[in-house]
C-alpha cells in the first residue's frame, strides 16, 4: 500500500483532519521563507495535540529542513517530538553528519533532473553512514526548481519518477500531486509513498479537509489495484 504524507501542517484543525483521514505521516516545515513554516513552539503544541487524539494509528511526524546545521537537529526533534527529518539542499558531507547525529532517522529530498543525480545522493548512504529505517523513505523526489526548495506545485517527470521507484524500494514522490491526478501517478509510478502540500490546500498554509480526505482515498484505491 502506498503511504501518504500530508506536508505543511500549520494548525490544529488541519492536523486533526489529516490524522482522522488516515495520513501516515505529517510534515512540519522549519524554513522561515515558506508560507507553511512553523516555529518550535507551534510544532511542539501540534505534536502534543496529535498524541492526545483517539485515532486508530498516529501518523509519524516529520520535520522538514533546508540545509540545517547537524548539531542542532537532534535537540530540535526531541523538543518538538518529531520522529525524523526530511533534508533539502544539504551537501553530501552535511547529509552524512545529519545521518550520524540522528542515527539514520532522516532522508534527503532532491529536485533531480536525471537518475544520475538520484544515484549520487543515495551513494552517500553507503558504508558507515546510517541509512533510513524501514518506516521512512530512502529519498523524496520533488520537481526541479532553480530557486525554490519545494512546494512548487510542479510535477516530476513521470519517466524519471518511475525509474527511481524501480531502483528504490522506498521512494517518496512529491510535486504537483492533487486528488485528481494522484491515482494515475500511483498506478504508473508505484512509489512507496506520496507527499502532498499545496495540492490539498484551501489557501497557502491552510488545508482543505475535503481535499485531504479525497487525496488519501484516491491513493488507497489506486494502490489496492
């Protein structure tokens, strides 16, 4: 079954709706330039709310970071009760350091234009560098953008996405996914997980709860085929 990550959670109502709809992961963005950014206090309050919910299964909580400092990450994840980190635009050496600090509870997000770029990133996690545990993706593939680190609403080349999914057992696919197109994408690419933010929003930073439910239902139906 393809898993679902709802990213860019900023408020209590959206968090509860996503959890009740059956999201497998929730993303909290720690990047001030993002319209979906949260502070440490906001994230800690949201994850506390999540832990109080009576739902069949609590989603994993993922912190989303752009080129973070490795030394700060472990304490931040602990303070905010996050399970793992999604890392954008960090160097190879920094990714290695982050994986060591977090004991593998992290994965890179790449805006690749070729499969060689994906292979170069995955080569970082060879040898002594801890790799992501089986409940996390090995890598998130997003659409290329020259300036934005994510949340562009643009789709990944489907041929590249399919090639990546065939090479990686746990690929998370992001980029321009919506309730209307995600079923086709899941059936064609067969990713381990999909990630959505702007595709289920009513406005920037606020989710449309009906769209979230429709998105998750579409993924479940498509991955069952």
